C-alpha cells in the first residue's frame, strides 16, 4: 500500500461538502466586498520567500519545501500566500489597475512542520489582501470583511488580538530597547533567541521555549515606542473596531512570524481552540512590495487556516450542509433503468439533485443504497408507475410513502 506523504491527507466526501460550503461562503462574502480571486502558482522561486518573509523566520529557516528543478533552479512550494500576491502584483504590472486593489485566494500551502492535531504539512488557507491604501480605513475594512465571513460561519466566540509593530521610523528604537534587555539576559535564552538578538529581536516575543518565558516578561512593550503616526493609526483601527462592534483586545506582545509586517498585526482566536491557537492572522505590510523590487505600495491582509477552521466549525453551520441528494431513483427492474435516467435528467433540469440505482438489482437493495447515500427521498419506479406517469415517493427519514404524478414532483 502506498500511504500519503507524512503530514498530508485526503479530504473525502461527505467532509469535502463542508469544505466546499465554507469556500462558497468565503467567495460570496469576498465578492460582496468587491474582492476578486487571484490564483498564483503553488511553486515560486525560493528567493521570493527568503527576501519576502525574512531570512531569520521559522518558515524560512526550518519549514520550507525547497528543491532544485531539473535545471538546478531553486524552487519552493509556497508556505504562505502574501509574498506570491506581492510577486504577482509586480510581475503583472498591477499598479496600472484601479486602486485600492482587493484580492483574495483559497488554496493549499506547504510547511515542513511537526504534524499534530489540526496542523498539516499541506494545509489550506483562505486569505484576502487590500493593496494601495496607507490609511487605517483599509485595516478596518479588512476586519469588517473577516468578521462578516466568520459570522456567516456562525462563530460566536471569536476575539481579535491587536497590536502595532511600528514602522521604519519607530521600530529601530524599539529593537534597540529589546536588544539592551536581551543582551543582559543572553545566558538564559534558547539558541534561537540568542541569534535573534541581532537578527530579529521582536521574534523573541513569539518564542515558545519554556526557558525564554521569564526573560520575555522583562521585555519592554512596543506601546511606548510607537511614533505619532503609528499611534494615530492604531487608535483609528481601535475606533473602527468599536464602531463595527468587533470584540478585540490590545496585546502588546503580539508579533507575527513573518518579517514583512508593519504597524497593524492581528490574530483571531476562538474560545474553542484557546489562545495558543489562532485560526487567523494578518497584518499590514507597507514595505513588502517595494522590498521585492516593486513600487512603494502598502498593503494589508489576513490568512485563515482552513483546516483548523473546519475542525472548530460550529455545529449549527455544519448541520445545514446537506451532502445528500434530493432524490434517489430506484428502478424496480432493469426495464425501468432508462426511464429512471430520463426522470433524473428532468429533475436536474429543474435544479434538483438526483441519482439512480445503477445495478438494477431490485427494490430492496436499491432502497438500502438510497438510504446510505443520505438522499432525502427515494423515488420508486416500476412498470405500473411508468404506465401511469407516476412514481412512489418514499421519505427516507420517516419511511412514509405516497404515489405522485411525475409532473407534480
Ligand atoms: Zn512608527
Ligand atoms: Zn527562545
């Protein structure tokens, strides 16, 4: 037997019906806000991620699926969606399009992580990006879009964690303040954090190692270091969230695992998963496109982990996803098989879903199979029924049976 690659899995019906429904809701909501879908390749030049995400991040250091192609070019399976969108913006000269540019994507990402519950090496993300505006109004729109989507999935226990990681003007001062404290406590830090003192001290705030936790408590918070523009930006976003009645909490320890964020960073946690498990993260990335060699175009976006989202999907939403057919037609004998196909075609033309028992092995087996498909009703078609233009409708939940004219279905 050939197994799936470690950390990957097959998603089968009926579960895939839930995935389809979630994606359909995402598209409906995104389209209602004027976002258009962007589909970027699953593989990109490795350099896109080393330059875009940052050299000293977990993703780039440990988690990328990187390999040479037959010509020796280094390729990487996309570990996230924003850097490819930024690359596509530049490659397709999208600055000539009307702005703000509102884009979304749905698809698989790849990270070589330790597989655990709800975490896969091929995982799926639903994300959106708004490109162009520097103004915090874009941040507020992003939250509005995100919350609208999650509300439609009937989540009621979500909370947004919000922070600002500053800008080019104020972050260097904060970095220096962090470095000063970290240098004093170098001996207590894990190897990764010791390296981060020079490369990326903000990432220490994100370290999960037990030994680093006491040092983390000593670190200054960014709040006191934000410049006037960054503070005003954050205040506007807070006011916007309040106006939209979105529950949020300021969390001055929140940094995201990617280097490209500036100012607003956020995550959405569910009470069901607990604080360690964000189902969505995002932030503003005003320098990403220019860092990749494009024009100076700010952006903000989010990505939702679809695997975890589906795992914690409210039962009330899942209950409405009906994978079963409206009708499953059971021909009593092989003579009724072709009329059964005709009837099924007619029903589908009317927008109903219909299947046919294909084996012609009679009523009992056919009904058993109909029930197993999860269909709402079985339609029994025998010689007499065909003669009279009728069909026996059996409600598969109650067992109730009535004869009906085919035209009355
Ligand atoms: Zn600033
Ligand atoms: Zn550490």
